[in-house]
C-alpha cells in the first residue's frame, strides 16, 4: 500500500511473465549491457541463466476520498490468446485479490485504460454463460479517443480468420464494454474529479496515454507501457519489441522520466516487479531509480 496525500494506491497482482528473452524484447541491447547491471537487476528483474527478463502483470487500485478507480486490467481469465501462450486461458484469483483489499467489482467507479493491448484490458470483461460481460458493473471505462479509433478501424478492416492477440482482446474485452454503454471515450487532457488527468503518451501505441494523479503536494503517474522494465531508467532509448513507433516511444519515455525527476513524481509503471513503483533520481551515470522500499538501481562503479 502506498499513500499519496489522501489517496491510497494498491497493486492488484495477476501473474508474472518470464517468457521474453532480453535481446528479443530490447532489440538494441546486448548481453553485456545486462551484465553491467547484474548487481541490482538479478534475480528479481532478470534471470542471467536463461537471459529472460521478468515482467509483473498487475493493475493499480486507486482510492481517492470520493472514488475507487482501477487502472489497466491485465490479461484476464479465460481469454483465448494462443499466439501468447503465457497469457492463454489464464485462471488466476485476481478478483479474490481485489476482494482482499476490501473492494468488490461493484465498488469500482472507473476503470481507466492506458492503452488497449491484451495485457491491459483483459479484466474489463469476464465470461458469464458464454458471453463477455463487464466485470465491473457500475464502472465507466475510460478510453483514449485516439486509441479507440485506431483499434476500431483495425477491427473493421480485419480479414484474418484468427486475429492477433491484441485485436482479439479488442473483440472480447473492449467491444462488449462499448456495446453495454459503459465506455467513456475521452480526449487528451480529460480530468476526473480534479485529481486525475489523462495526457497523451504516444509511441508504444499511437493513442497511449499516461494517467497523472494529483494528491495535494504529491503526485504520481501511471505509465502503462511507456516504460516496461527498470533497466530502461538507465537506457531510456531502448524501446521494446512491441512499440509501434520506437522514436516517439523514446521521446515520451524521456519526457516523462524528466518530469518525474524534476517534480518528485512517483513513477507507477505497469510491469515493474515488486514493489512496482518508485522515484527517478540522478546518479553519476545519469538517471537511477529508487523503489518505494528503498532499493535502488544506482550503480557505484
């Protein structure tokens, strides 16, 4: 649990993904790059024996004095993702973990999506009597207008018998929300309850957004896939294999990291391993990262 002003932040963990080879995921990296960071990166964030990175799949639960908000919906249960075996037909106690934090699906006021990839929208819906229905029946689902337009166009022009996992997630985890009248399609700059602001953060996808939380004198930013892994603090010019526009992704990442540094904003990524969040700092090599539990990526060499 993290407190920012009167707002409480909790992680709702779904699973960890160890399926990505480091150089497959970060195409501009080398094994030597990872070896230089091994003093802090192993074993939690990287397995040197398998050369695989570790990514957490989790949502952020935000409880302000007035609202209960869930940010990014992970992979979800029962989703058909044969092209991504680590995500295929999951069966995790995600909703039980949410309940352990004192929140039932009906208690959630808003579900906010940084973007519409399969590992960020899965719990938007659940399977009931063979149909995908909104998991959070009383919530509005906040989606970037640009992101929605792009995926709607891809859906309408798709001719594949078996669409890729991201388009399939649009079909089973976004369209049912729109059809149920639960979608709140918003533009850049949208504000929720004077505490949360959506800002464009393009690159990973064109319509990707960052979600900024303003809690009195403190602030936080939920970055989705702007940054995937803490090694990118030291290498902000590394975009991942899934970034649609790496140049824009690099620019967005550098801009947000600099803003976090200058404003003391808490960085709340979508895939960092526990404790999942922390603060961007300077060190002799450039930027470093201090997790909320005090651990740091700072190197002394």
